[in-house]
C-alpha cells in the first residue's frame, strides 16, 4: 500500500460547502445583515451574521449543546468555506442570544420568516399547530412543573409550533413556561403566524384538542379558513356520543358518525365527526374510552365492548371520512417535532434567560427550514 502525506487541510464536514452555496443562493445572510442584529462594541467582536451562520453549521453537523460547537471552532476548513474571520465559541453564542429582547424577537423573526416564505413560490398551505414538552434540568427561567407525560414533576418548557405540512417547514415557534396550558397565548401566536404568511393562502388549519376553544375556532372561522380540530371528550360530549345509534362501518372494527354539537363556552353548534374503534378487532386502536360517562352511570359497557373514540370539530361540508383522512395526515407534525428534538438539538440550546433560549430555538427553526429546502432541491 502506498502512503502519502499532504499539507492540505481536511474536514469530515466537506458537505457543508453545499450548504454554503444554498445560503449564498437564498441571500439569507444579506437579509440577516438588514435586520439590525445586536452587535458588540468590542473592537475584537464577531459580527452577528457570522455568529448565526456558525450556529446553523453547528446544528447541521450534529451539535446538541453549546459546548459541542467547539468542533466547528477548531475546523479551519469550515472557517474557509464560510469565510469567517473568527469562529464563535459556546460562550459567544450565549452572550449573543442574551442581547435579544422580546420586542426585538417579535420584529426580527416576523421579518425574517416572512421574507423566507415569500421566496418560496408554492402557495395554498396546510397549517398544522401543535405543542410539545421539553424537560429541563436546572433553574432556567420558565422551567416550571406542568404537564410532562415522560417525566412527571420535572420542570419543563412548553413550546408552540406551526408547521407548513406541504413543504415540511416551520412557519413559527414560541417558547412557553412549563406550567402553561395548551391553549394559552394561542391567539397571539396564530396572529403572528398569519402575519408571517401574510402573502400566502392558508387552505386548511389542523390542530389537536388543546386548540379546540371558542376563541381559536372563531379566529379561524373569521378568516374563512377550513379547519379540522380534535375535540376534548368532556362528559357532555361523551353523553352525546353514547346516544348515537347510527354508525357507518368504514373498516374492520371501525365506524364513523357525525352530530351537530355545542360545547360549553361555544357561541354556536358545530359539526362534530366521531370515530369509533374496537380494541378487540384493532388492538392498536388509539383514542379515548368513555370512562367518565360510564363511571358516573355505574355501567360497565365500555369494558365489555372495549371501544375507543375520537371526535373532531370542522366547518367543512366534505364527507365525514374525508375529514378524518385530513386529520390523520396531521400526524406528520409529530414527526417534525421528533426530528427537531433528535436531529436539530431544539432541546439542548438552553440558557438561564428565557428570551435567550427562545431566540436560540427560533434560529434552530430557520436552520431546519434551510435544510428542508436543501432536501427538496436535491431530491
């Protein structure tokens, strides 16, 4: 075997040259320079655009913590590819993100997200809203005890996401404290999201039961947008479901029906699609059992028939089975959240400052969108 030494610098991340070409082609770095990013007054400072670019590269090569970003700092080839004079350290990222204020975030990210989606020619989006839980292991601002199915009692953050399902991108993201209810701040979040997509058509809105409130449904209806939103199975709705005697079989152990129903707090009755599944025939069936109803009436029917139920509110006139098919495709939002957590480190870049953590999180979303755009261009 022949061996040879070379003075040329090498890197395991040579593929980042393609991402540099994408950044240049989109012009996003020029847009960042126009946004009025906070800059240090030090003569030895690193400019804000270079800090953000190196943060994105850190995410793309698999960094999950600020301490991991040292990998980028010692890689001279990456520094040459992106033309950085100096590369930010983990502490530099922290200091930079802590300079952002809530009002600055509001202005910068609406402008940046709006600009990004204006460059994409595709229109008539399906918008999926969802929330998630991110456990925290310190005394960070906003790390509160709340709903946490995997680590009960652990402090967490409870962020909101809006996804454009058709192109697998993030339209908006907010961080929230862990003790926040699912529907809290949703109206302001949706107002900002629609401001971002101001020049785009939203043809369909989908969300889980945390968004099934009068305020949110009316917000969507006032904009003449079709929607399908999961309903919470409160006791009154369970009684209505239990009284249904007409079910259409649409599969083995699977039935569908619909009713007009006015939930408590609603201003009017809305169309509700109900799905019933048999656990005996479909062992992996999802949904809720009507436990609240049966326990209050002393009836054990549910244990005998072993059925699970889903209910969805909609303003559409499509056949009920089409509404259900629409909602099932919303499950892709869960895949996006899982990808953000496992491949883009959205859980990891956390600081003591709540606003700084949200700033880092929202820049992670831009990194995700750029990678999603790259995938589509190279598919």
